[in-house]
C-alpha cells in the first residue's frame, strides 16, 4: 500500500500546488491592481507592469523554487514548454471551438518583438549556462520592450483623446482596503506554498518514473502553468476577441523568456540541457514562426488550423515522452 500511495500523493501535491498557484496569482493581481489604482498609479502603467508580472507570478515562483531545490531543468523546461504550448495548444483548442478572426488584428510589431526575444534567448542558451549576466541581458531587453510599449500607447492616447481611460483586468472600484490587503496576503502566502508543492511533487514523480526533471518541466508543469492563458483565450475566442487571444499569447511568451528566466538566472545559474539545444528550443521557435500567416498575411485561425496546431502539440508531447 505505501508504494501505491506514495506516487498518488505526489500527483495530489502537484494538482494541489497548481490550484493554489492559480488562485494565489489571481488574488495577488487583484490586490495589487486595486491598491495601485487607489494610490493614484495610472491605469496604463498598472496594465503594463503589475498585471503582466502578476499573471506570470506562478511560472516565476516555480522557476525560482526549482533553482533553489537544485532542479533547474524544471525552470527551463517550464518556460520553453509553456511557450510551445501557448502557440500550439492555447491557440489550437479555442480554434476548434470557434474561428478566431485574427485577420482583423494588427500584432506585427509585438510579434516581431517576440521573435527577437526568442532568438536572444536561444543565443544565450548556447553559452551552456544561463548565468547572472544572461539574466541582466534578458531583463534589459524586457525593460526596453515595456518602455517602448508604454510610449506607443501614450502616443496613441494623445492622438485619440488624451485621456487615460484604460480598463484594467482585476480592477474593482467597490473593493475596500481590508479586502485589498487580504488579497495581497493570500497571494503572497499562496504563491510560494503552491510553487513548493508543485516542484517537490513534480521532482518526485520524475524520479519515480525515471523521467528527467527537464521533461517534467516541458510537459506536466508547462501545461499546468499554461491553463490560465488557455482559459483566457477560449473566452476571447467565444467572444470573437481575436486580438485579445493573439495578444495574450505573444505577451505571455515574451515575458516568459525575458522576465521569468531573467529573474530566475539572478537567483542561480541554469545549466542548459543539450536536449534543449538539439530539439526543444527549435520546436519553440518553429511554433512561434507558425504564427506568420496570421500576423502578416491576415489569415484567420480556422477550425482546420485548430486541428493542425493541436495535433502538432500532441505529436511534440509523444516525441518528448517516448
């Protein structure tokens, strides 16, 4: 019985950790957004910083916890696997439910920034170890992209109306200070707790089944941390908000590469498994390049494309796991 219960307990820990991470991340975003708006921080800055960082908090805490636990393969696998899943799975499944009219979107500039971030990340991986200086380079690139985005939006606002009327995700004018503090505390306590449960459970599962931590990061952890993006994209597809769906994926992928790995590399060195250099990094880049028809040639992501993207992701999982 103990032999059977042990592995089951680890799976429960992984699922519990994931649920706690998602709830705590949402709680932290809600608390931080409303506190910032109460303190008079412009909605634009809140959108580009607090919401972006907060929604990626689960992935960030997982990466930091993995490095502290001596399993950096989970940290790197989580980011690379999440970026691949974001394109193939997060865009593929919603397209099966409803055609996403991406022909109406103009995401060329942000897409090119994502490709640039991907190429920079791959180049740094070929140094063999993502050290502190690699983290500084990635964070500098992220700062430049955020600064550029802020200037672009401000310029657009001045040209249109000059009013900062941005509606920020998680904003609730009726939320009192007591609830704001409660959301912040729950988020700050829940994130490290959930990350610890998930990383410990995933590491034990990998060892029990003779699978490397890197593969667990690329599959189990990556899919789990991509669930919020999947939920957001499904809702956007159903509401015919293709710009939200595509923008969500592009923004998430950029922050994963530049922000999460950038910060994680400052916590500790991240050795790059040769498997990444030979296969996984190129799959991630290839998945990103699949967006070219939708970004530059104004093609819609139809159900046929949904099938192609979903099958491509399942095929990738089979290759990684077998």
